[in-house]
C-alpha cells in the first residue's frame, strides 16, 4: 500500500457532502481516547545478510492490541475543528511465516507512535439521535514503527525475528460520535473509528538462530482502531433550558348593527368560542369597543364603551372571571376599514376580544 492511496482515501472522507449545519465547538479543547486496534498482516520484503539474500514468502500476523490518543484542538464555531494528535499503538505477533512456511512460537511485537494534524467536521442533526453529534475527518502526519523481536523464537538456537525502528509519513480517516454531558458544560463522550496507514517502514536487523544479520526489509503499517474517550471544550457556555414559547395573542371579532350595543345570535356564538379558548394558557382578556364614523365623537365614545361592556357581560355569563377582563372604548378611532367622516361602515362597528 502506498501513501498516495492513503491520502486519497482520507481526502474522500473530508469531501463527503455536508448534510447539515454543524454543532459548533468554539475555541480551545482537549481530547483523549483509549481502545483496541488491529494491525493488518504485513509481508516482509527486501534483503538480509551479507551477501544480501532476497526475502520471499515472509509475513507476520498480529493480535488485537491497544491504542491511546491525546489531542489538542481548536473549534472554529462553524462545525470545523483542527487538532494536533499524539498516538501510541502496540500489537503482539500472532503468527510468523518464513519462506511460505508457518513457524512455531510466534514472538515479539510491533509498536507505533507519532503525531498527526487532523481536520474534522461536526454534523448537526439536531435531536435526531438524542443529542449525539456525528463527525468525520482526516489527518496527516509522521509515524514511527518499532519492531521488537517480531517473528519466531523456539529457543536461543532456533529463532528468526526482526528488529528496527523507522519513521514514515502517513494519513488517517476518522468517523465518530460525540454526546455532551449536560451536567458539565463543555464535556462530551466520544466514540471513534480510525483507519491509519503509512508509506511503509524499514527494518535493519534480522536474527536467525543466534546470528544477527543486517537487513534492509520493508513492512506495511495499516491499522484499524476503535476508541472511546472524552473531549472538553474550555469556553463552552452552560446549557440553558429553552424558554417555553409564548402563545401568540388570539383575536375574536364581534360585529354590531348600526347605533346598537345589543348582541346578535352570531355575536353570542363568537363570544362563546372566545370563552372556550380561555383555558389554553390565556392570562388576560382585552375587550375593545369601536364604532363607525357616522355619529359625533362624544356619542361614539360612549357607544363603544357600551358595546365592550355588553361583550364582557356575556363572557362573565359564560364562566370567565370578571377580574381577567379589561374593557376599553375607542369610539371611532382605529377603524378596521378607513372611511370618510359620516360613513356607516359595518366592519367598523365591532368589539375585539383579544386573548393574551
């Protein structure tokens, strides 16, 4: 596997379509994760000994091992995060094959450690997953791989193993989930999958039956990691419960005949509807009376008050406490339909019942 393929895979993760606005992490944060990692089988190619002998049919399989990651990052407040990461992975050898023959007593281990620069994006899906926020990302950096007696060792006289430490550039793809801990602002649980691959490493020593040989052997480093951890953002604001929405005021219109303050059957029906709606969070009822412009200002003022009082009395008859009702008369002011003075406009002869 080549570094070029690694970086192309990582770039594909970053280039995934943005499905939603991100959950913003703003400012400095730290993170840590631990878990298990699986190091893929490696074929060992190259040469050993002097004169150099070509290595063929040599491979090592590894057991599941452990992984630890520490990161320091900065959230841009728009879903994007950039972080520096330090990591350590270790895997014991599970089987060793030399010249296409399985060898007894697999021995040794492979360790890798290094640093990467990651770019991540938090995907805001609201409360679809109960507050969980998915994120994706990719990283690039430098990884050292250290082989310690990795191979086969039956005894001091029967052995075939490799040693060496080598650094190489690498990349990784990241997919994870975070869940905020509401009792501690800024703290979140994380769960991640990471695929890491490097450009390859070189081992410089091969020990065969007690003889140490110079080697120029190449090994792969493809790793799958599963981690759980914590992330803490330093400047996160406390989570404040959202205020209950304030119900919009609802208005009912009661119309009157010309120069009348008497309630029609239709008017009583509308007032009944308003009284029935009172139990839906209403704390105050305004009853405002109006007239058209066909009389004097003084007369119309009194008529608008009589109309408001008639509606208020019907509300009380239908079970609304009088102390919840505020009545006012506006005369011919605030017409529903603007008209010239003296015009008998039916829609201006009204009372507005406003539930608040």
